[in-house]
C-alpha cells in the first residue's frame, strides 16, 4: 500500500504552510503530497488568507522537494483551457524532474465558479468538456517533437500546435481520474487513467466502483491491472484517546463519526482500516489532513502506516 498526504488549501492555507506540510510528508516517507484545486472555502470559516493556485503551488513545491510525488486531486476542467493546462502541467513536471501526477475532473462546486467569474455548465456538458480536454491534453503531450497536433473539438479546437513543452515523464505524467459515475467516468478512466480514485467511501461501494472500471477496461481490451485503484480518506489518528478527540475537535468533527467514516482512532484501528482497503484491492490511500499546522499528526500517521 502507498500512502499520500492530501490537503484542502481552500479552507485556509498559505503557500508557506503547504510547503511545511509537503516537506514533512517527504521527510516521513509518504509517497506523495497532493492538494485539491478549489477557489472557495467550504462550510464554516473565512478561508483566510485566501485560495492558492494549484499549479503555481505545485511548481514551486517541485523546486523545494526532491523525492515526493506531487499533484492535484483533482483539477476541474472548468478552470482551465486544455492547451494552457497541458503547458502548465508539463512545465511543473519538468521542474520536478518527473514527479507530477495529473488529477483531472469535471468540476462540481458551482459557488466557486460564480465567486470568480468562471462559467459553470450542466453535468452533461462538464463531462463532455472533460472527455475532450483529456484527449487534447494527452494528444499535445504525446505528439512527437518536430510534429504538430490538431484537434477539431466541440469546445476548443487546436490547429497545428507545436505541442510543446513536453513533460519529463514519458509518454506523459500519470493521470488520475475518479468519482462515482456509472458510465462515462469508467469509460474515460479505462482510456486514459493510471490511478482511479474514489473519495470518502466504504469498502462495499469501493468494490462496486472498481468493478465498473475493470469492466470498462475489458471492453476496450485494456488490462485492468494497469490501473492503480486508490481511495481518499480523512486521517485522524492519536497516540491515545484524548489525542484522537483533540484532533477531531480541531477540525470540527466528532471522533466517533470519523471512526465510522474515515481513517480514525488509535494506531491499531487505523492500521486495521488500511488493511481492509488493501484486502479489496486498493493500492493507494490519499490521507486527507485538514489541520495543516499539526505536523506531529503527519509524523504519527507515518509511524502508524509506513514504518
């Protein structure tokens, strides 16, 4: 099992805070540092100091870390023109020496679009934009140097692009796609993804979703074993019960509820939950950390799950 730290900076985090978390994650042996791509706080809170741009953040972290993988979980296609996003991610991959994983999704949070003047479309159109965008981004990345790429799209058309720059990783960075969609999402994942992620679910639903993705792979003659299946789970581990309660309270949650719906409790409980995911074929866990000032939590998570 691989373990990655997953953060939600829109809830309130500066670049310096994210740097501290990424460096702590690297120090303690996590496989990756990932962040959401959102522009507006969710729930209570003022979100201060305000949102940070996901790909600006990751490019900077690429120069201040050395081994840990970096990426988004996930970037909404609604925020980005496919051509511009292909350039940004390829450059970040170069800056990191080939340590970027590219998480991409359809977008869902209408309020953040309204707050920053970004068009928001119905679900069907968002999925169509995602399908087209992934095809164009992969096309740009995989066009051989010296050749051009063109694509006559429904939403964006690309004509005689030099398709530069190229990412450091070939043929392109690993692509993360996820969610609970029953038809279009598994089909898109089967075509493109390296990592299929399901956020905040239980083992029974996880199995059902993985089975849909595996069936979509078989339908296009792709080996389902080529896909890493991952889950995102909130982490709240404590050395004793008081510490579990304190960490739950610090993010406005109840320890009992987190035990049921996340990776929460004493170290033995958290290890058992991880083992349960491994038993159904989950290869990677993204551990959501919400209190980004509690670096001791990151250390204890590593001691519990990695050591």
